[in-house]
């Protein structure tokens, strides 16, 4: 038997670190090649990392909730499998394993990682039920971790962690399968054992966390018994660090300008309602707005571009990959509908629903999170009317819509109630002037106000 140490791999896009969300194995477990061993959270998404080694887990090198740099030891497996060289270091072993697997052409989702040609073809992993059971015994990090929400589990003689003995009447260990639910509970300051579970088999769901959080916020405040003696410090995870860097760069590099206009969306609203009344779910409002935006970008391609500051050139892009701003448990992400300019309104509706649902689960691909060429932001979903948004660097513009409200509006000289929304547009003043921005906005606004004519011309 020999020990082989697997280093945290580069998960793509030059990421330098990842947060350990949840171990899927324990010390003493037997693992096979390509078995998922841990869930990690990067600045892009939550991904499962598979093992390149088979054998018995000897050491888990990082606690749940901790941050690990790429290239640092992740897991050590005791195995009889031969290593690339008797004198190879752990880093050389991982690199050799990666090179062999890349030659095999595996379809594994991790960048630079796949299954070797002599490995079993089927991916082995614990069933979700087993994950839930394992989570109750290995999910708690050491007591020193600031992200801990459960008491640390004791170590059993066989190497597995086990819950300490408790009276028979004690509440059973809470089950949390989703790392996003666990993260949400941490953010709301909730203990998992204080949340009532309604999921199948006693699993705590996101709705359970939301309900518990709402109940706590509406409870009577506890009178203060003395002055506050300490401040709360929340460490930035990998996602927030990346977001902070991108937003800071956008603000510091882009001379942005903002314009806005109120738009009568009554006709578009009625079109959507007629479609629903006809017995078809039909495209949603966001799909129509996306279709009109893509059409306007075809007329004003300078806004679907990048700015090459080194060569002092505006690079107009041949394809519209429409980014959709989505607020998920991990924060704001902007997955892209790739090739949106080639889609019908119905196809856009399907694609938008898919990428937004995936974004809320933290499961978008790296390509979806980095391919956007222009961003559409529906901040009306937060019941606000306007926003001077920050451009998603290296894009050059972002279009946003506020909530649609009944407001007094003058039509043919008469005041009547109409459904009005505010459209705001933020653009990089280096690539165009206000005339271009206004032309683009009116192109979208006119389509919203007369959708039948716009659709006929698409």
C-alpha cells in the first residue's frame, strides 16, 4: 500500500482557490477512481471534485467551510495503485494523472480532469440518501471554523466521524443535502437543529430555512441587557472576492453614462395575457424583452462588443450571448444564453428558464458564466423601479427594467391607467455617445409599446 495525495486542481478560468462546502467521503472510506469526493465552491459555481485514485481515504486535508488554494493537498488515499514514478511528488502524481486522463478524452466537467482509459466507464458515487446520512456525521468542521453551524462530530475507532451519544428523546441530527441550503442557513444565522424539516425523509429544504428565518425576524425583539461588545466579521468567500474584483474594476476603468425612459408596456402585457388565456403558457415577459434587446443589438452592434485598450480598438462580436442577471443563494450571477441572436422568442423563453434555474442552484457551467456579451437585468423582480447598474466588465453596456405598475398616462389626449415600466441603460462612453445609446433604447422601447409590429418585423 502507498499513500497518494490529490492536490486541489485548477477548476478553470484561472481560479486560485475554492471553499470546501461538503465532504462526500470520510476518513476510512473506500473510494474508486472518478468517484465524487467533495463539493467545492469557486467564484463561478459549486462543483463536485472526483478522485483520480482508488483506495482507502487516509486524510482529508481541509475542513468544511475552509478555503483551500489550488495546488494544496486535498485528500490522501492509501492505495496499491502504482504511481507515475517512485520518486514522484504529490504534485507530479496529480499532473501525471491529469495528462493521462486528458489523453483518454473523458467528458468530465472539470477543466483538465477526466477518467483514465483503464478506469471503469460508469461514474460511481454515493446515492443521495447516503450523502444525507454522511452529512449528519461529517458536515461539521472543527470548532475553530467561523462557518460552523453544528457541533463537531467525535471520531470513531474505525476512522469515521460519529455523532456524540444523546438521550433517546433528543432531537435527531438534521439532514441537509444541498450545500446551498446549508450556506443559506449560515447567512441567516440559523442553527440547522433549530429548523423544522419538511422535505422527504426529514431533509431540510430552502423553504424550511426561509420560513424559519422569517419567523425569527417577526419575533418580538429581545431587550438589550448591555452595550454591544463585539463586531461581526463575515469573510468573503471565493464568489464574493471575484465579484468584488470585477465590480471594482468596472467602476475604476469604465467611464459609464446612464440614460432612462418610461415605457408603456400595456400592449406587451396584454399580448402575454392573451397567450395565457388561449391555454398555452407561452413566452414570459422576460423572453419578449430579451428578443427585442437582441434585435436592437443587431441594429447597434457597437454595444455588443469589447474594448481592446492595448490596441485602442472596439471589437464588435459576431454573436449575441445574452447575460441574464440572476440573484441566487450565492449572490448575483450572470449566466449567458449562448447564441441568443439565433433563437425565437419561445426558444429564448426555454433557454432563459433553464439558465436562471441552474444559476439559483449554483450549477452553471464556466462557459455560461463567462461567455456573456451583453447583460439584461430584471430588477423589477425586487419591486424597485430603477437602478444605475454597474457594467459587467468586459462588456460595454447593461440594460435594466423596473417593475411594471399601473400609472396615469396620456393616450390620445386622455388620461388613463396604463402599465408602465422604467427602462435604464448604462453604457461605456468610450465606445459610443448618447445618440447611439438613445437610438438603442428607443428601438427596444418602441418594440415594447407595439409588440405586434415588432414581432412581424423580426
